[in-house]
C-alpha cells in the first residue's frame, strides 16, 4: 500500500463502494480515520485504521465476476421501488458492485467486482472501451439509417452526439452494435429517433469479456488469465 492514498480511492480499493459512493459515505460522516470523523479530500496514510459505520475496512483479494443480467431486473444495489435488484439475485460471499449499467428492460453481460479502481477505469468514457450488443428491432432497418447511425447522431435527449460505432446486420430485423461509450439508454434512443422500436437488447461483450454460455441469472468468476487481460485493457496493472 502506497503512503498517502486518497481516502475515497482506498475505500474503493477495499470494495466498500465506488469512489463516488465513498465520497458520499465520507460526506455523511460515516467514515473515520484513526478514530476521528473523516473529511472530504482526506488522505489515508499507510497503517491508519479506517472504519465505516463502526466496522474496520481493509484491502481484499480482487474478485471479478461475469454476470448475465436477466431482462426485468433493475441494475441497482438498493432501490425500494424495484421488484428485483442485483442485491436480491447475487449470492456471493464478497461484496461486489457493477461496472456500467444495463437498463431494466435489457439483458446480458455485467461485470461485477469489489475493485473500485477497475470500476472507475471501465466506466471512464474517454477510454473508449468496447461494448457489444445484439439488437432486435420491430422492422427491418434501412441501410441508409444504419449508415447514418454508424457515423454518430445527435440525441435530442440528453443533448449529446454519439460517437461513431460499428453496426452489422445479422438477420432481417436484428443488428450487432459495438459502442465505445455509455450514454443512458443510448441504443434505444438512437433507433427511436429514426422511427424504430427496440424489441430486445442483449449485451454480449464488454472489452475482452464475453457472455459465453452463461444463462440468465448465472455468474462465473473470471480466470486469472481473463482478469490479467481485463486489467491490461483497462490500463491497470492488475
């Protein structure tokens, strides 16, 4: 452990929360360093005792899971209005959280981990990490529309232009899309603006990790080789 690590980064590395979530815990006064209430921007020096809600936190062995999120499940750890959340479905001895969301109606691959640094690296849009989807539409897409979406389009809501992406027609009403960003409900909005309705959406790959043979609701631990590859792609040592 390096000396002088930022407290929010340390908490993320311990699997307590994302850096943003750690900042919130600190702001709420739920974190202490050596017995005193922590403040935003605090530095945790090597050997200093850190507690959250009165419990000592420490570095854990890194865990990364590939999880097949079923359609209809909300990607949230705790939402009182949701019928089912990830917290209800993932029974794993180590606390893990998600790197990137899938909307409730979509299904497919989620990466779950207790490594906040990995989550931060994977979710940073400027890194341009690839995510691959199978998209089923309500009608056959016009080639001109496909070409238009490939080049990037302005989304009226949330008011941003999408990056160029790869789109390949794989059947009459279905396409394969590879994106390098994570705008909320991006694929559905892209097609909706062109007069199409997305009937089904499945994410099959994130960076070098594929859904493989997982069935809805199943997860698998990444192998050492898969983790090393993922960390390299994320720009981390692993």
